[in-house]
C-alpha cells in the first residue's frame, strides 16, 4: 500500500515515518511519499529517517496549498491513504499572525481534501489537538465533550475537524481518524531525530532541554498557584514514539473501517512542571535552574486524556515512561542544541 505523509519532515511526522518504514506492524507499506515545504523543519531530518529505517522513500519538496503540485502528486502515485501533519502549530504566534495560520492550515487542508476527493482517495489520519477541548471540560477529557477554541490555531483545528466530519457525512465512503494529541515529547532512541524548534521554544520540554544544554539561563515556570499537587501546571506527556505507534494503529483502523472518529492520544496520566524538571535533571545529570513567574495567559491548570476509546478502537496504549521520554529527549538535545 502507498501512504502519503504531509509534513513528514517535522517532529511528529519524522518519527511516524520511521515507524511506517519499519516492519514491526501489520501494515505493508510499499511506497512512502512525503511532502514538506520545510517551513518548520530541515532537510537533514529526512536523511536521518532514511538512516534509521534503512529504507528509502519518495520526497517531494512543496507546499500542500499548491493545487498543481498536489494534483501532479496524486496523478503520479497511487495513494491509498494520507497522514496529514502539515500545518503551523504555535499558539502564541497564531494570535500575532492569524491570517498566516488560517491560510496555511485551512487552505492547505482544503487543497489536500479536494485533491484526495478528485482522485478517489478517501482514507485519512489527521493531526488534531487536545486544544479543541477548550478550557471548561472536566478531566479526564473524553472525545464526546464539547469542543471550543480560544486562539486562531485552535480554531483551525476545529474547522478542519468539522470539514472532515462534513465530508464523512456527505460521502459514507470516507474513512477518517481525527487524532487529538496531548503533549508529545522525547525523541527516537537513536538520538538522531527529535524536536528542534527555531529560536526560543514555546513548549516546556524543548525549553527545559535548552536550559539543560546551557543554551538558555533558566526555565520560566508559568505559575505555581494552580489547584494541582505542587501548584504547577499538569499535562499528559506522551513519548513521540508512542504517538507514532498511535498513527500506525489509526491507519490500520481506517484501512478496515468507514466513517469518522475523533480519538485521544495520550497516556491518561498528568505530570506537573516541577516533576518534569526533576525527571529531566535525572536524565541529564545536573540541576536545571528555574524561576517561577506569573501564569501564561490562556493556560489551564490540568489537562489529561481519557484513553479508553484509543484502547477500544485501536488497541492502542502508550507504554513508554517519563524517564524514557526525558532520557531520549536529552540524548537528541545534547547533540543537536
Ligand atoms: P512540525 O512543525 O515539527 O511539523 C510540521 C511540518 O509540516 C513541518 O515539517 C513543516 O515544514 C511542514 N509544513 C507546514 N506547512 C506546510 C505546508 N503548507 N506544506 C507543506 N509542508 C508544510 O510540527 P509537529 O509538532 O510535528 O506537529 C505536526 C502536526 O501535529 C501539526 O498539524 C500540529 O498542529 C499537530 N499537533 C502538534 C502538537 C505538538 O505539541 N507538537 C500537539 C497537537 C497537535
Ligand atoms: N510551561 C512552563 N514554562 C515554559 C513552557 C511551558 O512552565 O517555558 C508550562 C505551561 O504553563 C504548561 C506546561 O508547561 O503548564 C506545558 O506547556 P506547553 O507549552 O509545553 O504545552 P501546552 O499544554 O500549553 O500546549 C501544547 C501545544 C498545543 C496543544 C496542547 C495540547 O503547544 O498546541 O499541547 O496538545 F494544543
């Protein structure tokens, strides 16, 4: 079977491509085709995917908003299913550049879905986010809870989910997984691929790793007055290799079933910022300086997944520990940062 991965040079995409190319699952991937415009990634990640997997794939440098390019791609390769990662993902930046987010994420998805439809390709796994649960649902978050958004990035995920639900409603031939990721962290155990954001990181783990590597002086801890065991924010961190495995399980599911399903990918456990710092200190072997600052606007105290649906539909369960997440993340960061 032939799989198209959009945004395959990025953080989650590169790890998922390694899994797709491995023989360790029930899918038989004949051709893997990746399209990426490198707007948030570098070409060397793809060379490393090749090196880890020991197998080749087809790479097309291009933008998924380009209908000519997308049509040519679908004309050339007989695609069976798509995993759609390509998009912009920084919440803060989306409030500064809303039109760039609406254009990239919505136009890109629309062109992709139109091209799929015109070529009769109706199987897709889409990168949604736990951000669609908004700020007022009880924990753990269940897929049937109401969705909402508080920033342009979140709205793009809501609208793309809606587009795909409407498509499945209009044509029961579609088979769609909307994967709501919680907080992916860590790296491939080889240390060759991982998360490498440009500039000062927005997310906790790359920030902690840059402090651990001596590239930034201290971690700002955004608030210690939440209603959590130690007062700092609690999130559901999932190893990126477990997340990659979740995509394989979702792909197996869409190959066998019709319709649309939103599914959480998390561990079901919450970890505080201070616990992350302690776990990363163990991994890197030295103290990580931090300063407690005020809360970050838009943050909630606690967020973690109900994982029952992923288990029931996909037989998926995240297995890797927080220690592995930090050890693997540090192995990558100490070489790369
Ligand atoms: P990433 O930025 O590392 O990867 C996205 C990739 O898509 C990059 O390689 C980028 O160059 C490419 N891309 C962006 N726009 C493109 C376009 N128009 N055409 C072609 N390529 C394009 O991000 P990631 O962390 O790997 O996230 C992947 C997906 O998962 C995104 O859709 C993101 O919104 C979603 N997601 C991520 C997280 C997270 O914490 N990392 C959480 C929830 C959801
Ligand atoms: N935090 C700090 N200091 C930092 C960065 C983060 O204390 O420098 C804290 C935050 O306040 C929060 C926790 O660490 O309590 C995690 O923050 P992240 O920014 O790493 O992650 P978020 O949970 O805020 O958001 C991430 C993605 C969103 C996605 C969401 C759910 O950035 O796009 O996970 O998947 F929607």
